[in-house]
C-alpha cells in the first residue's frame, strides 16, 4: 500500500514539475519577438503545439490552465505584460479569446495521433491552431464590435508566421514525439 502511495505522489510531483516547466516555456515564448512580416512573431503557438504533442491532452491542459492562472493572478507571463497591464484586466482584454483558445488547441493537439504522413499531421496541427484564431476573433469581435474588420485585425497579419510554425512542427513531429517517451 505504501508503494502505491509513493508512486501516486511521485507521479503528481512529476506532473506538476512538468506543467511548471511548460508554463515557463510559454512565458519565455511570449516575450521573445522575432522580426517577421507583417508583424513580429512570438513562438507561443509553436510551444502550444510542442506541449500538446509531448505532454498529451491531460498534462497539456494542466500546463496551459496553470499558465492562464499565473497570468490572471498577475504574473507577467503573457505577451505584452507588464507593459500593457497584468492580471485579470489584461486577461480580459483583446487577447482573451486567443488565450482561452490555447486550452482547446492543446487539448486537440494532445488528442490527435501522429504518424509519418506529413499531410495529415499538417492538417491536424493547422486545425488546432485555427481554433485559437476562431476563439480569438469571436472574443475580439464581441469586444470591439462586429462592424470592425475582425479578420484583418485578429488573424490576417499572423497567418504567414503561423504557417511557418505549423510547418516547423510538422517536419519535426517525429523528433518531438521522442520526448513523450522519455516522460
């Protein structure tokens, strides 16, 4: 019985540690801006893909959920924080839909099975990232009004960068999956 308890506790500690590492990677990826056309690119959505592939949907949801709680609590983990505010005020701003979309995307990425078929893997990853943008544009439209050019403001400037990140993940997916076996 004691062995079962120790195993359970060690698994919980391990998962919490991995989730914390994931939130750190997400925070770092949100702060690094890579010059890209037409807008600078962060690597957050790429890290969402990595977390989903490596951690799976359960640990992926825990990780992204913890990341969102950290940001809501006031830690400057989101892109644009602390310059543009922190905490719940920042969270409920224009990017809230995208941040909530991270949860759905990491769930989908973690649930999908990946094989050697690059086209199927590309479609799965594209669909998952697309969900982030759908949530983001719905929230943005509700926030600033549907009479504004929501697609041009909330998705179009980022599509080329997202294509780059999805292609990067697609071609590296078999290498990324190796980390899952280590955990």
